[in-house]
C-alpha cells in the first residue's frame, strides 16, 4: 500500500502544472434494514419483534481523500461493507432468543442466513475521458483488507410439547476473527489483498437533460491466504429448557476447522440519476437491493438544492451543493432511535490552479 501511494503521488506531480487541481474530503454512509431499527441492530438489542416480511440489512460506509489534477484523479481511504439476508423464521428465532422467550411449540423454523463483512483500506487511480456531450472516468482500486467474514447457514429446528428441540443445521464460513464456533485465533492470515474496477460517466443531451452513472467495484477480487475457515453439520439432540436458552441444547457436530486460501468479491454499488430540467429520477443498487427516488431540484448561482422521496420504502432525502461543499441527509423516522434507513454524505472541496 505504501509503495502504491508513493508511485501514484510521483506520477501526479509530474503532470502538467497548469491543469486545475481539486482536493475532496468525503464521508458517506448508507444503511438500510427492514428488520429492527439500526441502533438496536448495531447494539444487538432486538427490543421489538421483526416484521413478517423482513429479510435484509446492510451498511455501506466510506471515508476518503481525493486529489484531482486535470484528467487524473487519485483517492485513498477506508471502506466498511456489511450485508445480511435472513429468512423470516431465522429473524423470529433470533428475537425470541434475545428476549429469552421459548420457541413456538410445534412450529418448524426454516433457517437461512447469509452474512458478508469486509473492512479495507484502498487506493484508487482514475482518468477522465471527455467527449462532446459528456465524459467517462474509469478507475482501478487496490485493496488491503483488514477484516473479513462470509457466513452461509441453512437448516430447520422444531420444539415439541415436551420442550424437546430437534433440528438440522449446515453452515460454512470464512473469517479473520469472529466466527460461529467462537474458534480462537490460531495464527491464520488476517489481511487480504485485491483489486476492483469501476467508473463514473455523464451524458448531456442538452442543458435540460442529463444522465449520471457511478459504478463502484463493478469487477473485483480480494484474496486471503491461509485465513480461518469452518463448517459442517449440527444435529440437535437433547432436551430444551426455555429458561436456559440455546446454551441448553446438546449438539452433535460434524465438520471442520482449518486455515485455507479464500477469494471474495466486493458487493458492487451502482447509482444512476436522470435529470430532466428540475425533475430527478435516481436508482440505487447495493447488496441485491434496488431503490428508486423521485426528486426535484432548485438551482441558483451559488448553490443547488435537491429533494428526493423513495415511494416504496417511504424515505425522504435532501441535499445541498455549494462551491465548497456537498451535504446529503436521508432518514425514514423523525426520531433517530427508530430509524431503519439512514443515508448521510458530506464532501468538502477546495480548488486551485
């Protein structure tokens, strides 16, 4: 990573000094859950019962410093990506366990869970190609991952009238630290390296109509050598006493604990925005979740203000852009304690010649 920063910096210094320069300090955070409020999920409190159609939660966070010189751009920063998908029965079981409630007698819980987590430092190099009505700026990023976890779990569990629990669970996961079996660290590799490709593009039909597209991590590969890996099958046999919770289950486990190589892909993030005079239409895609925003914009000499609304997930969002900053805030509840959707972004800009 240090060699990459030095080489890129020397390359940028050697460019034409008459070109415009710009520094951008950026912080973005986009979180969504239809399970329980974000704060409860973060603290693992599970105070309220999940909705019946709940199934996903994700958080995409990034802080970066970008330097642009003419057509070239260079950025470095830190990235945190977390995404989870679960079945209705899995979420119900997690809530009942957190609340020390007994499982529903006679019910068969169909379990399904996917969890992806990645923390990483990155350096990105891009070049902007301009044409008559727009531009395209492809970029390549180099990654040094500092934390990773990928978990897949399926199975079924049921409780009879005698409070005897029976079931079958199969799972597999790769990790750098936290894991389902609570396996202690055993000298496996906790860092990974990789790359990703993305681009930004804009096309203007006229002063009134334009299309902006930003695609992050469209193609990627992160390689972990000799990292933690576990998996297997669990068959529960024994008596279940609700007062003791899941710790009372006597499991029969057959599986593995080992260190192995692992290749992962980053979840790509796609944002596209169509503008027709003052009307805005925005589409966002991350963690297999599509979102649509309808918006309106007001322009003046010193600023541009925008307001959006997601009609499906019922979340408003506003933004303000000036010559030196950009601010965006979206939230679905007036009380942040109950918010399940939060989109926040701030950019500070400085330009010179």
